[in-house]
């Protein structure tokens, strides 16, 4: 027998302590289940995410990028993407001052990206003419408002028919 062997049972004291702790933990879980503490937990019946997948040391970074919707594109590509979406972004704005501010901010980002000598693709995104873009935004807004008013206009009531019609 080893040094830690219990002379009465023939097993080690550490082994008995571990068995006792395991029984105690099981008892606590059973009592909590009987009290209903595990009922209606969020995620109940759903699979545990990333269980069984291979270990990825950058898992937290990928989760952060997904959760915060962070773009990891180089500045040149990010500006191209923003350029494509700029009209839709500007159309959501309410006033001309906001539109001008957004366009000037976009032009400043393009200007700064052109001055930086970082690696990656070259910045080929053109700067926007603020006055021309504001005029185009105003025209798009005017057409949206007129189409919305046309949709909201009350329908024309049909003419009242007389009981006697001459043919």
C-alpha cells in the first residue's frame, strides 16, 4: 500500500475525497433541477456554439469583427465600397447641411488615404463634387416626395350613376 492509503478501506484519502466531492456536486445539481433552477434558461434546446470545432487562436478577434461589424478591408477597398454606397447613405439624410457634411467627410477620407503611403492597392476612388452631389440628392429627394404624395393621394371616387341613362 502507498503512503496515502487508508488502512481501514485500502484506498487513498485523495481518491475518497474526489469521490465524495463528485457525489456532492451531483447532489447539488439534482436539488437545483428539482427546484426548477434550470428551467427556461436562454439557449435551452439550442446547440452550443463552436463545440467540437478545431481550436482557433483568433476566435475572439473573429467574434469581435462579426459582432461589431468591423471592416478589415484596406483603406483603398473600404473607400471603394463606401463610394458605391454613398448615394444610399446620403439619401437617408434629412437636410442639405447634413448631406454636405457627409460628402465633405467622404472627400477628406479620400484625400487622407491618397496621402498615406501604406501597402495595398492604390486609392483610385474619385472625390465627389459636393455641389453636384447636393443637387442630385435634392432631385432624388424631390422625386421620392412626389411619388410618395401620389401614392398617398385619395383615390378618385367614381362618378355617380343616375338611375336613368340615355343612350
